[in-house]
C-alpha cells in the first residue's frame, strides 16, 4: 500500500434518478473539504474514494451506470480491475469502487465487495442466506463484508443475530461494522457499536444516501480516513488488502444527522415524498 491516506465514503449509492454529474461534483467537493481539515497539504496528499453499493435488482457495473462521458467536464475510465472506475475533471480525481448491498434471511443488510457470497438466487430482493453464511462465503472469497447501521435493524431479534456473530467472535467473525451519517448524533450510541469496539471489530463509515431527490449531495459527506493511498490502478484489490485484518478504529470525517434531520428523512422515505 503506497504511503499517504484515503478518504473513503464506504456506503455510497447511485440510486435511480440521481444526477450523476451532481453526485460526482458534490462527492469530490465534500471529500476535498474533509481532506483540507486534516492539516497542511491535506487535499493534495489524499486519495478521494467512494464504495458504491448497488441495490438488489440494480446493475452493479459502475462502467455502465457512470457513463464514459457523464458531462460537466467529467470523464470516466476503467481503473484496471473489474468494476472500479476513475472519474477525472481537470486536476480533480475520484475513485469509485463497486459493491453490492444484500438483505439477509434475518432482514439485516450487508455490503459486499470483491466476492459474490450469495450462492442462491434472490427472491424479492432478499438473499436466501443467513448473515453468518454470507459473511463466511465472502471471507472465503477474500472479499469485504460490512454490516451497516440501519434504523431499527440492530434492535431486537436482528440485533441478537448481529451480536452473536460480531461481538462474541470479534475480528474472527470476518465482518466489519458500518457507521452511517443517518445515525442521529444526539442519541445514545448503538449498543452493538460500543460492544463491537471492545471486541476489536473494525469499522468503516459512509453517507448512505437515501433514494430521495437531492440526496446525491450527501455523498462523500461522512466516511473513514484510511492509512494508505489507494492506487488508481486496481484500487478495490488494495482496499481488500488494507481491510483484511480490519481497519480498526480509523479516523472519521464529516458529521452524522441530527435527530430532527434523521426523523424528517425517515418520514419522507416512508411516505414516498420527494
């Protein structure tokens, strides 16, 4: 891994209806602003990257979803491996790495990259496999598995499933946890997050934009600072190597939503309002 650092939004989406040019512009601006807060030459010495998770039923190929010439002065080229692309506008550079978002049998979400862990056909957007099996298959394929925070998803029965896998087994579970900009900052921290930290489980952070108009502007606004600069050629392979043993308690950038913001977004999402 080359010296330097990477600012990574590890839970981005390119939802249907998102303006691709606006997403690239806002993601680059948000990540650049975060880099500048890291000290002298922060922006020049940092790689800016997104892990873009495709939802069930969506095309996971970023080379198709982000056109070679999306407009706005941006051009996009393959990054030397299946799926990853580099977006360029003058001196601006932004890496986009592919992932998939799966729903487990228990109703939890898992972001997977670098491996296809499902093994079974999807039915109604849900993979007919348990969290433990998906994580095991991903680890066997030397891929990355991240269970992101979701509103209500870490409570009750689903929370117990996650604790049984992650907290009890720690790093041996083969999974990372994902903190989200949607987790309100004014409320007590999730119990699973606190216990997982004590167990030595690694974390990645991301913006998790919702499929609502204007949400592409949030991409790049929350994420992790990784020790090591992802190369422009084969960046996903480098990320998998970097996270193989868990990135630990890596630094975060950006901010999470306030309780009022989080509630308003959930109400918009559930009402179907634009």
